[in-house]
């Protein structure tokens, strides 16, 4: 049950990022992507990682890889905030998905 909820939340999160990349002119509702969308996603995934550790889904042996991935993700998200290009958006999406994948294990 825990695994399903993490996966479902992750899928919603990633789907939201990809859907959010639609430009305001192309969107049916005219809602542009927030410039902070990747930052919000990072905070959510970071909270999910903390929760998984507290609930016992992640163990002490998982921490070095998770901490390294957290740092890599944080740097990519901060770079994306400074320079929001298609390339940095794509890179932030990829790294956020990898970070989320570590929690699902």
C-alpha cells in the first residue's frame, strides 16, 4: 500500500511537470507554468524521501546515495531557476524523476 501511494504521488508530480510545460498560448486554460514549478517539485520529493525514511521504507544504507542525489537535484533546480531554458527544464525534469525513483525502491 505504501509503495502504491508513493508511486501514485510521483506519477501525478511528474505528469504535472510535463503538462506544465505547455505554453500559455497553447494551453486550453491559458495557465502558464510557474517559474518555480521545479522548486516546488523538489520540496515535495524531498519531503517524500524524509517520510519514507521515517516510515522505514528507506534504510540507513540508502542514505549516501539519497543524499548525493538530493544535492545533485538541488543544484539542477537552482540552475533552472537562474536560467530557465528548454535544456535546463529538461535536465531538471530528468533529475527530479531519478530522485523520485530512488524513493520508490
